[in-house]
């Protein structure tokens, strides 16, 4: 049985020779060529030109870094007057004020999903169980005015649980609102839209 032997080409003086080839002629371990790998990556990142730490950038060709997401999360928590979401020692989601202990949500409430948005980006979540009531807390960064993220559900009913409002800090505006979903069924699709820069939605059931 033949073996794959890796070696180095050298001339008679011991200088390394680097052969020229093409991406379509170099095969990877899974049988695909390098050209196919590059094409697949380009298709996945179609339209994306880079990443950014900024939460003010209104550019759908840039991906938000984990630093930008953390900055937004901190802004949301700061806007709630010290109130923030966290998990207790048993892993149950709840809320706390400042450095106080986490108070778990009652009636088995738990964070179903955390949806992170890019600029003016539509995101969807498909429910995997039935819920009598679901709370969706939304927030985003914008450059002025009241442009809170919007929420739709393929079935059930959406009502306002927390009136849309905003908090301005210099040129940056943090918009936030709460939505109550009732009669949610397994398979229903939740759709959220940032209507601005980077945004986040907490789905609590």
C-alpha cells in the first residue's frame, strides 16, 4: 500500500525549491481543493468586509466583535438603574441589583434565547415548546431619536409590556422596550429587527 511521504525539494547546493501550483490543483484531506474551500468561505462571508468594536457603526458589511456585544450589554444594564440579568449558583436565570444576590425568576421563568443583532438586521427564533406567556426585552444603540427594535410573532399575540423609551449619552442613544407574547406554540417564529445599530433581545419564558 502506498504511503504519503512529505519532503522538501532542494537543488544541488541545498537551496529549497518552492514549486508553483494553483489552488484548484491542491487537494485537502476531505477531497476538496483549496479553490473550493476559498469559494465556500467567500460565499459564507458574502458582503462582509471586516469586524468592528464600535457600537455606533451603521454598516451591514461589518461584524460586531465580542467587545462590541459586551459594550452593548453593559449599556443595557446601566440603563436599568443597576438592575441586571444573571444566573444564580444553580444556573437559574434571574435579576439582581448592583452586587446583591441573584433573585431567580418565579414560576419557572427562564431565558429561552438571547438574540444578538448587527446593524438593521432581522433575526428569527423558532420556539421549541408551548408558552402561555413570553416576555421579550429589547434594546439597541442608535444615533438619535426613538427607534426601538420591533418584534413580530407568526402566531399568538404581541402587546407592549414596557413602553418604548430611550436614554441619551452624548451622541449615542440607547433605545429599549418590552413586549409580551401570549399563546405561543411550538414552531411559532419570533422575528426581531434592530432598527438601528447593534442590538440585543432577551426572550424570557
